[in-house]
């Protein structure tokens, strides 16, 4: 039967049958909202999980599954799920495991928006109790309650670059039947794999080092049990913060170079930290790779092969000094993100603007702090830009 | 445009056409998927022409311009052009320099498609071609004719991984008032910058090591402003331009090129040494090895590494070679090279399929020769994988 032009235009070429001999070297990008079925029984069987298959773009996508396979493997987890942003992943990981009346213990030094999510959303709106605790100097044991469900922290704290002993915190959490969720954004699996240290879930803003090219937003959860991800996936279907397949495809591409990028970020950061440590305008250099860092011992135990990541912070003494140094850079830019191939900086007000001044003070976040995301440039060029800028600013 | 006098049919085409508000400075360049750019009036159009502004995608596109700028920097030239493939770059560059009655003198061990282009296509346009072994400088001298306009070679040949002395060949070309065009694909600017040692144009199949992710096909040509202007004028007519999305992806790929290629070159040297030590391997071709005929030359001109490509010889036993390929876990056969994963290619069955047996044997291309594009895997994993697979020859 000869079909009308409009019918041909809408139906022809919608199915690619790959010859069995053709194995694409790179996984294809499935820009698909939904899948077609010949009968309702098959659709129902796929929907119930009785048969394998894809149904709808919000529930699953083959490109996203390729990405999940990589993420699960590199974090040595059981399964993973991906979301449209780091906050999408964090909110899904936490909200899937909490209800009104439950209690969360969170480190008081965390990314500003995570802090705000716990305080303004979970605590103030949804009736979840939240204790912000100084994990580094206080004993978290005394904050557990019968209704505590989640302990939350970052591998490398934003912006103090502090490193805590995940093994100890995991032991405490598990002794109280709680889940430990660790934001591993600053470290990446190339530096630290929290699941191997006892964490139940790791979350990422994969926008940062995991992607490394500043061109997508992405969030990741990897868990040590498949049942945790199954549950989150199910909850996520209701909220819908899914990752676009195109972003998943770009993130896969990025992960191919993760190890060589992170090794270079870490080498550069180590040299930059040594430079800052000897600089008279820098009151403190916060980097776990420095032997003088209080975090050095534990970081050396839980990080891989002497890598300490690409993030460091320096205390320039005042907000004015921070602003002046930023203004006098020739190459380095203030960017409200991090983890890119270029060196970028951020002040505390930018990274932790979601917190009030009082909250920042309570968490010990000084306005004189400049957070530096060390890039892949030649480290001499990075140091030179700091040198000339700080020279102009003076003491 | 927010004028209520227009209908929905018109509005659906005109709304959202231009970015409103502040032009920020994105960390990453936007992708300009537009075939053309609008101008206000004829004066504006003339002004756009005057500054070589963006008008039509085949003539100029911001993503192609951005990638070209990056290539010019990396290759240390004056100007670059971006093409839809490496072959588009090679054909456009050479056709811009050669005309009917001119003579092209090229290396005989070039990429197969190049040999097809030179031998089968160029004679249609009255271009004479001679292919000689460029490792043999006397053969090059003997190949010159009064009408020789261009010499063409690759920095490292495929699949015997021989190294060409670009500086010496450039000097020979220039003595005869000819130009030297070099394909820098195998070495990339990480280990070789042909323009700095006398070449006139450096071409890259960006598809390979430069992009490195096996997901884009693109080419580039870099040289002096005057030479590239001639290439540009032909490119506009032939329409061999690269597309904006590919240009953006390749630029993204190049951000990690130094990290990748350095690792690939280091891995290749390690794998070459391991293969040479393996009793089932008859011979290994990689310039890092002391046994390589141009080892000393390579040490002198490829100071940052001898490239990520190697080849090695196994016994001419098709069954055992198949068993070896199936037993490898990490390296798969692929009709490309330079990607982050290690891949194999079998010259007799692919690049040199049409070459008569006597000719290919003279080049050293036996049935047991396997070419390896070394990836960025952990080198110990790679070596262990090759060694366990080579056990099939026991």
C-alpha cells in the first residue's frame, strides 16, 4: 500500500536495526522519550519488571544505563542512579530515606545549598529534625537519637577542605542503624571510594570534576546495596529530576579521562599548596596533601596513591583581600562552579550564599577564605597569576 | 519581538530567535547551530564583510573558528582551517596547491585512502604523482621533476611505524622550490610540530588522537596566512567545512589531549618493550625500541614521546591470530585509531588489502603483522592482556 507523504515522513526511519556485525566503538546516544510496543501485555511485563526492557524516558534510558555501569564500577558499588544536577541527586538520596519526624545528623561544614536544603526544606517545611554538628571537633555519638536515620558529610568539606575519617563515622552510623551518605564531589573515585570505607551511599555533583569540562550539570548516587538504588529510582520517578541522555553521553565521554585528569589536578594542587604555604599574604593554606594539615594523616590513609584532589582554600585575611586578588588575576576567573580543566576561584559568599552570615560564622567559614579549584594548566602559570595578583594587592 | 499585531503563525517562527538580556561569559563556548547570521541592512552587511564577520556557515562559524584558533596555537602556525574529515583536509589542501601539469612527490607508505586519492583521482586533473620511500633521501632526490610543486608525507608511517626526518625533507623540498605538506595525525603537536622544523602545512585527522574519544570525524590544516588563505578559498567552493557541533566536541577532546597522548605514548613504549620480550612475537615496530631502524632519529625529533602507534609481527597463522584476537579482553579491532581505548588493525585485511602480495611483503607487511593504537588504560593491565592472549601461540 502506498502511504501518504505525511505518514511516511512521520514513520519512516524511526527504527535502526543494527547489523549483528556492527559494534559501535562508542555507545550511541538514545534521545528517546518513550519506546514502542506491539501489544499491551509486553508493555505491562516490562513495566512490572517481569521482562527486561525500556518503557519511558523518565524511568530509564540506555545511554544513562551505560553511564550507570561505569559509575557503579568505579565506586565499587552495587548500583547507581543519575540525576539532572548534584542537588537532584542529594535531594533524592536523602528524601528517599527520610520522612517527617525522622532525624538527620549533618556535618556543619558542607556545600551551602546542601545546608539550605536540610535547614529550609527538610527541617522548616517537612518536619525533619536536623542537627548540624562539627564532625571534626565534636563527638557525633552524643547526637544520635532513636529517630536518627541519616548521617551526612562530604569526603573533602566545602570550603574548608577538611577530611574526616569516613571509617569511624560509618561505624558510628551503623551502630545506630543509620545510613551514611557521603558527598564525594571534591574527591571523585580517583581519589577516594567512600563505599569501600563503610559509607552506604556516595553522591556527586558530577558537574564538577567527574565531568571536568564545565559543559553539563549532572548528579550521581552510587550505593552499596541494589535495594537502596531500586528504592531511590522508584521515588525519583515521582519527582522526575532525571538526567538528559545527552548529558549522560557527555559525562561518559568525560569519565574516560577521569583518572589522568584527577592525577594532574592533584599534582598541580600539591605544588600550588606548597607555594601558598610559604606566602606571607596567605594566613592559612587548607590542603590535605600538606604534611602540616591536620587532615593529612587520615587523608593519606583513605585516599589513593598520594592523590589529594584539586581543591584547596587559602585564607587571605579579609573579604577585601579576596576581592582584590580576584580582580587582579590575568588568567584565573571567579566562577560559581569548580572542577573544570581551567583554574577557577570562588569566595565563601558565592559557594555558601545559601547560608546566612550567622550560619557561615557558626560553621567557621571566614569571609577571607578563597576557594581554589586547581586546573590542568601548567602549574607555573597558575602560581604566576597568583604571584602577580597578590603582589599588586600587597599586604 | 513581542508585538501583538502579529499572529501566532508568525510569532512561532520569530519568538526566541535572539538571546535577550546580558551576554554573560560562559565558561564553555556555546554551540552555534546556525546556517546563517542576520544583518540589519546593507551597510551592516558590508561592515560584516569588511571585518570578515559571520555571515554563512560554509564560510565562517564561531565554533570552527574557535577550534581553528586552538589548532593554530598548538601547531604554532599563523592560521588554521577545520574540515569535515582528515581526508577533506588532505584533498582540499593539496588541490589548492596543485594544478594540471604539476607533480606531487609523496611517501609510498601513506594511509591507503591517500594513495587511492593520489593514484586514482589526481590524474583526472592532470596532476602527476610519484610515490617513493621517504626514509630514503636519495629516493626523494631522484623523484624530483622540474614540475614538482609539493612533497607530502606522514610524520610516522602506517603500519611500519617508520619515522620521517621532516626537517631534512623540508630542506630538500625548499631547495627545489617545492612545498612540504605533512600529516601530523600519528604524532600530534604533543610530540611533533612540523611547521617549526620547516613544513609548510601541517594536517591533522582530528578524528584520531586529537579528539581522542572516537566520537567525531574532523580534520585540520595549519600553515602561513597566505597558504591557508588559498586553501580557504577552495574550501568555500568545495564545501569541505566541519560542522559546529563536531568542532565543539573536538575542542572539548583537545582539552585533555596532552594528558591522553603523553599517557598513550608512554603506554606504547611500555607495551612495545613487553611485546619485544614475549617469545611468541617475531618483531615489534615502535621508535622507542633500540631495535627500530630510526631509533636515533626518533630520539632526536620526537623528544616528548614516539607516538601511541605500534605494530608487531606474529606467525602467519590465521587460525591462531583469530584465537589471539578473541582471547584479548581489552583491545578490540576497530577501523580507527587514537582513541582512549587500545584498538587493533590488521593491515593485510584492511589498509593494504588491495596491495599485491610481493609489494606488501617488500614493505614488511606480512599476514602476521598487527597494528596497535595504544589507549590510556593502566599499562600493566594492557601488557598482561596481550601476554595472556599471546599464549595461544604456545
